[in-house]
């Protein structure tokens, strides 16, 4: 099973598809989203941001770490991806503020994006060798 997971995650398409999914979800108009007052889990949107950007960093970092000959530069790639994820999350908050109807800028969403990105970074750094074996 580990070998199959390694094959899946070392391909660029899961990361690319996930990047597009993030854009689509964050670009949805606010009236297409559930009302937060009716949700059973408080701050559910923050958990969603953590998962979105943690998975983003995990998938892209895994892809670059799995490329042959990148053992020495995989940490550097992961740090760059971490920074890109933080910038992507911040940029999408501005896109929501200025271009998406019924969506607002939320600094706590950016914080959740960063927490998720760091968690994805740590997760890939701690588990990559397990997947590879």
C-alpha cells in the first residue's frame, strides 16, 4: 500500500488538481456557502482552510521530493512551497474581498492557511521516508 501511495503522491496531477480545487472553493460567491450560524462546528471554515493549505503543501512538497535526484534540494523545495502556499492564501483573501460577491477579507483565514501550510510542511518532512520505504 505504501508503494501505491508513493506512486500517487509522486505524480504532479494530485497537486495540480488540488490547487485548482482550492481556487474554485475560495472563488465561490458567498451565497453559495452554508451560513456559519447554522453549522454544528464552530469556526468550521478555519478547519477547512487548514486542510486545504496543509494538503497543498503536502502534495506539492511530496511531488518535488519524490523526483529523482532531488534528495539534496527537497527541503529547499518544501520551504519555497510553504512560502507560496502562504502567499496563495493571502492573495485569495484579497481576491475574495475585491472580486467575489458576498465574500470578505478575513485575517483569521490567512492565519488558518499558514497553520495548514506549516502542518503540511511538517507532515511531509516527517512521513516522506515512510512512504518511500
